[in-house]
């Protein structure tokens, strides 16, 4: 009998580059400012695949990605939908009001659409 030590070295995919995007909530129709900036925007991220092929991308719900966000004083919650094409859609709501939708596609592209205001810290207009 011979014992041969085996070490398995497994890597994992990593996100290496993400497009910086921004939306402007004063351009929401319900707020109605100058309507000069988008409330829906597309972006991309790049990954290093490693030895395993990535089949889909989704948010880590255990990280509570919307924890602490409020819209008009109401806590924002996030619902995930797995789509037949492998993409995932996330719908954020505050009560019955839509706040944003995020769709993450299998090719690393995504769309973020702001649908309602997100509360800011006092004297601040940035999150």
C-alpha cells in the first residue's frame, strides 16, 4: 500500500472590472426636474473565469445588498427572479412602490433602472 498525498487547488471566478454608472433621481418623472440624465443605464463587468466556466451571475442575498436603504422613509426590499435565459432580475420595492430594477445577464452585462427615489443622508444628494 502506498499513500500519495493529493492537494486540490481550485480557483474561483473574480470580477476584475466594473463599469462605473450613475443615474439621477431628479430626472424621475414623478420628481420632474430637468430630465437631462438617464434613469436607466446599461453596464458591463469583466471576470477572470478561472478553471470553472461561469454559467450565470447573481447577487449574494446573504450580503443583504439593500440593507439600510429607504425610499420615502420605507425600508427597501429586494426580490430575485431567475429568468429562463440564465439572467437574474432584482426588483427593489418600498412597500408597494417600485424603487429600482437590476437585470444581470450571463455575458456580464447589466441594466439598472431607477423607478423611485432613494432616501439620502441629511444635507446630501449622494448615496
